[in-house]
C-alpha cells in the first residue's frame, strides 16, 4: 500500500449496535460447547452477524460456515438488521446443502 500511495480509512463515527439483549427470553442451550471439530460435512455450522460502513450507509451481513470443510454455507446482505436477514442466510444454506437431522446451527 505504501508503494502505491494508498492509506487505510480510519474508523467511522457511524457505529451499529448488533446485540440487543432481551432479558425476558431464556438464553439458548450451548450445544456446541466450544467443540469446533466435525466428523463429516453438514454436522455443525457456525454463524455470525456483522456490519460494514459504506458511503451509502451501513450494510449488514449474516453468514454461516461448515465446521468440517471451513467453507461458507450461506450468507445474506441487507441495509437493515432484522431477524429475516439471518433467516434468509439459513434458507440459502439449506437450499445449497443437504443438511441431515441433528445439524447444529450455532
């Protein structure tokens, strides 16, 4: 980057709160229990949710990864942060993969 005269962009003032705790709901059981190994594909999928600050505003990304292959299984991008964004990523993953009963979606 130095040779090309490029410089990274600093942190933006725009921030997004991606966790909104609902204290009236009981926490989900941690079935993965930090066991990040799988014996076969589509046994365990890890998911996450993040955002990117763009010139047009914040973009949110929901995605998943197969623990066995470390390959992406599904993703969805939108300019909003709602449950249906995560649902869309899961629907895409299920349409692309043959997930069997017992899949852990963490």
